[in-house]
C-alpha cells in the first residue's frame, strides 16, 4: 500500500522531522517535508499529496491555519494533527481532523492511523467533515 503514497510532513522540530521521515521512508512512503505551514502549503500546490501530518506549533503559519488552508483546497485530504498541546481533541473533532496524536508519538499507532486513513471510505470522511462522525482516532500515548 505504501508504494507511491506521498506524505506531507510539516514539523519545525528538526529531530522529530528527521525521525518521522526515516520511519515513514522505511515503510515505503514518499515523504515531502516542510518546516512551517507556509512551506507545507507551497509543497501541496506543487503536486498530489495523499495524506498530511501537521504539527500545531510551527512558525510562520501554524498548524491550525495550515489545516484550514489545505482542507479549503482539498476537503477530503486525510490529515493527522500532531501536537504537544493539551486539550486539542474538541478542536480536532470540530475541524474534522482524521486523527489527533499527542507527542511523544507512538510510532506503531501513527503508522496504523496512516494506513487506516488512506483506506478510509470517502463517505466516512464526508461524515466527519459535516460533524456527523467523530474523528477516526484519538491517539494519545500513555505516560
């Protein structure tokens, strides 16, 4: 399934970005990286993206602003929001996020969320966007 799947990874933390890039590439995904929301949007305009991973705390253009712009362009784009911020679940549900993950990330759960969202029926995405269906997953690591 990973063959020919393009993931847009937007995170300003170089260590997190490098680690996720390595893991995703080892799973066979093509990864396009961005250090902020403006770069993420620019990459999005350059070509097809299958799924996006967005950190909320980014300079220049933050994660929620980037989420809003990407979903305005492509409402059905699966997006996983990644954050160290607490209490983002209500905002994620209201926005129609595909999945919400809190840092530190649980990589097996992240990989499963990517697979689930890539294979999710369009009807489920539409239901989530219209508020009739909760987000696919709320992934939170246990401390």
